[in-house]
């Protein structure tokens, strides 16, 4: 009987020590991943504050941008760059007025960065997305996220009715759909939407 108790005692101690070791390993691993994620976020946050090229912006948009700098726009999901169009803009996890005045916004219900599907991003035609007027099929787009750098190539440009939400539908392939108002220099609320669709390279 004493032998059985001793075996049970030693087994319990061994199991307990193993569980403590596993818990310590999980904690250390969690801290390491957390620090890595924070470091990645810090890099994206730093990148998300480029000096906005406002040469082609409307005066109203410039004023709205300055006001929005002191307001909360939401989490930064990515940095969108289209070198050929002079676009470098943060993508916020929101399409609120503040988010769109400070950058561009991820459309709720569409794919998130790093996942498969159709990620829709909206921006103002008289602000950060003004440069979309100069791009064409074949233009390359870069999306910097916590998951790395992703390159896309423009496959389609459309002009649609504001009520046409088919461009937001899910897709099997990984792609970006950029949305802004159209025409670019229309005075007042624009009657159409300019759509740029780009697929992952």
C-alpha cells in the first residue's frame, strides 16, 4: 500500500511540475508574441503618419483633415500605397467622418487584412483618394499590414451607382476594392462611385 501511495505521490508531483513548466512556457511565448505584435503595430503607427500630400486636395478637405488630427479615428489596420498615383494613406478600422478625414476606412463586413476575400476601402475623392483618377488597369498597389507587405495589381475600374453594393460582395480570391465618389471634381454630392478592384499578386 505504501508503494502505491509513493508511486501516486511521485506521479502527481511529476504531472504538477509538467503543468507548471507548460504554463511558464505559454506565458513566455505569449509575452514574446505580444511584444512582437506591439513592435509591429508601432511600426505601422509610425508609417501611418506621413505628411499628407495635399497639393490636389480641396480647401475644405484640408481644413477637415487638420481638425480630424486631434480626434480618434480608430485602429490602424494597414498602410495603403500607390506610388504611381502619389497615394500613401492609413487604413482605419472605421468609415466614420473622422477616419475618412484623416485617411481611408475599412468597410465593415468585408475581408480584413491578412484574410482571404474582398477587402473594401473607402476614401474621399477630394483628399487622399484624389490620385485614383490617374491609375489604370495594371497599376500596382501595396498594402502594409501586421501580417507583412502585400502587393496587388489593378484588374478592373468601374463607375457605379451609389446604391450598387455588389462590389462589396465576398470573393474567393484575395483582393482590394477601393471606393470613392465620382466625378472627382464634381461640385456638391457626387452622383456616382469610382471603383478600383485589384487582385493579390
